[in-house]
C-alpha cells in the first residue's frame, strides 16, 4: 500500500516555497507514495493549477482572520477522510495549524521552514508554544544552516531535532530555447551585456541597491542592460527609481511570465542582492545554466556559493561592492566562464532534485518506522 503524503501550505502561486513543493510532488516515487496538496488561503494558484492538470490532487480551505479554530477542524477532517500517513507542513503558519489538527490522530508531522523574514524577530508566545509543538512534531527540516540557526534562535526549536535538507531543482539547462528570438523579443542587440535577476519585486530582494549599482556600471559600459524578471508590489517604485537614475532605456522589466527560467539563457551575469535568503531556487537555476552569480552574504547564499570559486559574494547592502563585482566579471570573460562552469558542477553535486528527493524519501520512511 502506498504511503499517503499531504503537503500543507499557504497556496500554490508562483514562489520559491511553491516551487520546492512542486519538485517534491512531481518527483517523489509514485510507486511508493501518493501525494496531495492542501492550500489554506483559499487559493490554488498558478502552480497548483498546472499540477492538477498532471493528475495531482490540490485542495483548498479558507483561513479566516485571527486564529481560525474551524480551520483546525477542516484539516483534521481532511486527514481522517483521506487516511493521510504523513502531514508535511511548509512554513510556520501552515505548520502551526497542521500540527494542532493532528492531535489524537495517527498521522506523522513534518515541518519544513523555507526561509525567514527580514529583519528576523521573535515573541514570548513562540518561546512558550514552539517547544511544546516540537514535542509532538516528528521531524523538522530547514533549507540551509542559516535557516536552522534562525529556528533555534528565534523560534526556540531544539537544534537536535532540525535536519538541513537543501533545496534541489531539476536541470532545465538542456531544454532548447531560441536565444536569438528571446533577445529580439526584449530588444537586445548582439553587443548588449545582460545582467539579470529573477525574483518577486519585494523589498527583501533589494532591487533598489541593484539599480543603484547598475547606474555606475552603465556609466562605464553604456551597452550593458539589466533584465529584471518577475512582478510584485515594488514594480512602480522601481520604475520610478530608473527614471530618477536616468537608466529607463537600460533596464528591462518583464513582469510575470510563465517560464522565467528560459531568460537565464540570455543572461551573462546573474545577480541576487537580497537582504535575506534561504536556499534560493533561482540561484540554483542560474548555476545549473552555468551562469556566473553575484550574491549577497546573507542566509543560505554563502552555503551555496563559494566566493571566487563558484561565484562572487558581496556584503549585504554594499552598492560599491556590487558595482565592482559586476565590472570585474564584465571585464573578464574567462572568469565568467570559469565561475559558471564551477557553479554548475556544484549544483550537480549538491543541489540536484535527485539529492533532495532522496533525502525526503528517506525522512518519510524513517518517521513511519518510529
């Protein structure tokens, strides 16, 4: 009989956590496991709709404001009616509802923390509640050592109970993309040097610093272009910043696109200037495409990128350092190639979807044996 796993999350819209869940449900061994997803925010989302087309069960509930006791009852009912063996909760709020709903059932509970807010914080409530919740949680995983340390420091969860399982992604670099067509669609000429990033336009990603640094780059290399892939609440603010910096014609905003990874194919250098990160999926994707990456020294970034070996690491918020690193790579094509190749080797060794799936399948097996 197959082991039934229910992934509990906010929703399955476009985002890093959702991409990880997608990798899990698409790649977990279907001969051994039966997987489903439960969204708590009454929104299945774009990724969820795609998974439904593949035959994966994606359901939704509607969480009310405040602490929703009716949601606990609904999750519990879902667990019992579907005879769930493992409740895999993603992020803190889905975990808190999931673990409480699991009381007095036979279901095993796994909590995965995918990242932290910036700046990080805590509360006296969590100091009291979380150690108790941990006692009835079978496993806790984090996507980086930095995230693990944050769970210990800010969530008061026992370190001995937290296992690091790095995100993994499928290798998309072998997919055939028409690079010339992609460049033409974006108005890029053969002589344009393309720096780029893929992320939600959110303050935590610190696009403002990237734009400020890029202003200095184009003063030396007018043919440089900055490609910003994604959408979010800061879109208009960032466009206004481009006007103030007089770089409107040098920066390309794509907005939301279905398959953003394809644009990695036309980037010469990938930038990730975030204020906080767990294990960035887009960073792993860039490395899988052999793109040289410049990242800030935050969260899981330095666990993924080895400075001057598989990419470049700069201090968080350091505009001058970002400018210098961009110019360093633009001026040294061989260094771009070497860092890109070494980055891909590191991805294949440590961050493939095969590695992640193997670790989670082993985890699922171990909790059921207890």
